[in-house]
C-alpha cells in the first residue's frame, strides 16, 4: 500500500559544465578562471565552442559560438582543444557510479543520454505499476545523495531534476543549475512552472516547431496544453501533433530504458580554416572524410546502405544531399565514389566552409526492436 503522497519518480542527472570541469580537474590552476573548450583550442582559427565554464558564460560565451567571437567577448579566457577520449573516460566513471546506486531494494535503472547526462529511476521491478512508491521528499533526498556520490567518486558536480516523468525531470534540471543543484517539477506544479513559458522551453520543441505552433496561435505551454489535439494532428501530423499536445500538459509515458544505445549512422564534419573554392580540393576532402566515417562503421561491423553529404557555403548557407546505394557495402572506393557523386547535385560556384559525410548502416541482427537508436555525428 502506498504512503500518502507517494508515487513514481524520475531523476535527470546532468553534469555541470562537464567538458570544462574535466579540463579543470586536469589543470587545477584553471579553477575559477574563464575556460573555453572547442576545436583545436586556437581562437584565431575557425571552430565553435563545445563548452564554456560558468566564469566564461558571464561574458556571454556559449556552446556553438564561433571561437573568434568567444575570444572577443572574453579575451582573458583560456582556450583549450577538445579531448574526446578524456571526456569518454570521465563519463564512464560517472555512469558507473550511477549504476552502483540503490534506491530501495534494487539497483537503479540508468538511461544514458550522452557524455554528461542520464535518467535514473527506481529499478525494483520492470513493471512500472509494481514499482515501490516514494514521496517527493524521498525523491529530493535521493537526488541529493546522487550528487554527493558522483562528486565523491569523480570530483565532478552535477545537477539533478526530479519529476513524475522524464519530461518533467529533464526540464527541472535547468531550473536547478548550478544552484540549488536539485529542483522538482511535478504534475501539480507543471503549469505554475511552465504554463507561461514559450513552447521552446519544452524538451523536444525546436525553433521550427515553435514557429509552426505560433502560426496556429500557440505560443506558450499553457496554450499548447489547451489546444485541440485533433487540430494539431491535422496540422502537424497524426503522431507528432498529439505528442506535442501531451508534452504541453507535462505528460510523458516513456520508461527509463537501460537498453544500450545502438547507432543507426555515423558522420563526421570538417570546418576548413580557409574556404575551399577549388572543387578538386572539395572532392578530395569529401573522399578523405568518407574514409574516416568508414572506419567508424567498420567498428560497428555493419555495412552502409545510404550516403549523405553536407556542405556549408560562405557565410553560413547549408545544403544536404543523400542517396541510397545499390546494395549495402563496406567497400572504401564504392563509398567514396558515392559521396563524391553527390557533389554533382550541389551548386559549385561558391566557396565551401564546411563538409560532412554521413553513412547510414543496415540494422543489426534482429533489427532495432528493443534498442535505442540515433545517428552519431562527430
């Protein structure tokens, strides 16, 4: 029998300024200084900010910003190159710590979202209805325990969002970063916290979707919740329309799923320090990048059946093209030729700033059922 106020909870764990924090652990003398990580760590080169420490963010530096702009905003910042293996190793330790936790009689269930974030839920039973219930106070106390355990094991700080589902927990984390560190959004507080916020504040609503909703007269979360699901289905689609209506009401029935992540595709991009206007050089770069992506999918052991090409012209105009291969292959020449052939479908009279190649793989044996999937871009 459940205690009064007891229910099921989900925690969202998000490492604070993860990449910058890992770098400061390696270089303690940088503690308290503005740190910017991105590209090769040279703000005179083209590249973007991967992360910025809180000290750098005070100057307006943020992820995705060109390094040159970051240097103008914060000239005293320490710029460092991206070191993916170091972040991989730190992430492994964090996730190992989370999986070692117990909330009740059994280990927790951990769904990894990336280097620096994961969902955590009570793992006492695989059946959601059979899970033991906890009060909000229990959930907040466990969230504080999670923060303490992660800090003790890795010296990394994290924030934890608490909610009745993954949507609420994910959004709650942003309310608590970096202080007070733990924040809860519940069924009862959803509209008080989110109702007047723009639809962009919802996890899963991007700029294009927000603009589409605005064209329907829906600009806030409360307006989305009060909208007609049938109208949304007709305007946005029979699947996504009702889904947007549900998240507007704070509803998310998806479980915390520990199933290993299985990529559908791999991709790599290269930003050139000087624009390429010689198309022989462009083709050579496409072939070179394709070989790098091929090495990634070879590790998966699954051949590619579709090739995609991305070009960004000067200044920031981007086009993408793709084609399905006659048959799946791991043949380097076939894949490079297919990627290069896509250049015939783009405009060649403009300088190229960035190139990317994406290879989509055949499904693993047994298909994707039971696996969480995504495309990985590096």
